[in-house]
C-alpha cells in the first residue's frame, strides 16, 4: 500500500490511507527523506488519521522519519493520531517525545507556518 | 451465586469462531491484527479495547516474523465465570527465548528494536502467559476481558 505524498507550497503531505506493513512504513520513510530535499520542502506532515494501530515498529519508523528530516533541515509533524491509538501506544510504553504532533492536518499546517516564521531553525529544539 | 461458584463449570466455553492466522511474513502481521479486531468487535468490545487488542496482536505477530520466521496466531472468544473475552495464542517453532526474565524487561531487545513488545503486550492485556523452550519455540497466550 503506497502512501501518496502531495506537495503543498513549501510542505510535503503524506496521507496514510490504510494499514501499513513494515515494508510500507520503511518505504514511506525512505521516500520522504529523499523527497524533502528534492522539492526543497521546509516541512513534512505525516497524516496517520487512518491508522487504527501504531505499534512499536510504526512508532520507531515515524520517529526515524522526523529525525532524518530534521537532519535534512526540515520539520516533521505527525497529525491525526486517534484517541484509542494514543491510549494503546502509551500502555505499550511508546512515545513520540521530541517529535511534533498535531490534532489534524489544519493544525499541522499551522504549526509548520509558525515554525517557518521564526528566524531559522532552533538548535536542538525538543518540544 | 454461591451455587454457581460451586459448580465445576468448564473454565473455557470455547466458541466455534477460532481464527487461525499463519504468520510467515510482514503482511501477515497486518492480517492477524485485523482479524483480531474483527473478532473482538463481534464480541462487543469498545473501540479503545479494539485498538489495544490489535496492537498486542501486532507485537506478538512481529516477534514471530522477526525471531522465528514462521508460526501462527490463533484467536478465539472465551468465557470464564460469565465474563467474555478474547484469547490470542501466538506460537512458533523458532529458536526460543534464552532469557525470559530479560525479555520481559522494558527496553531489552536482541534485534535492535525498542524492546517493548513483550512487556508492552503484558501491560495491554489482562492475562499474559509465556512459555519458551530454548531451541524449540515460544508460545505466548494473552487474554483481554470485556469490562
């Protein structure tokens, strides 16, 4: 299951449409890391509203995406984590510490806009 | 209630809905958790529990793919003392777990993963049993009961 990635202004938006296998997740990670510089994006949004499970592998991969993209000079926001998914993640012991998350796509875009207005990237910014 | 407690009723009234999912590759992890979610939904679990159960199945199935290469997950609805629940049995004939005590600790992993699979699954579910014979395989049985 490929994840469509759309370019909207200075941002890339990856919208997960259905359950992803581990290979799908790895592919998404690799594609995003390459695309972000190809289109000179300032920010990446990964919309996981459609995911009914975010387990340890998915969490680790999302975390890797955010860290890799930060190393490429852009910001990542994970948006749309469902309440029951958040509950399960916390129970399992997972966190996305240091990674920006937003309620939905709109909030995610607003977050990236705010980030972009500030003068340059903050070093070691761990929200 | 007292009379009932004295009845040596069978511990499990196993329904006919056993679902067996062979676990051999990546995509089977998704299949197993989706089947588990469907079965739990049929049992009437609330949405939060469905996510919890599906997440636990995902972790158990991934352990099979990662450490044993193949095995299976058997899902069934169970009943005990009038309460209903779902049972998930994940078994494989892989190498087994040499050190179960450490495998149950948060953050311990021999594969570079986060090391949360087994301890996390125990936290997600109500019952957790694990048996592992070094060199013969591993069997994890978990249950979650409807509140």
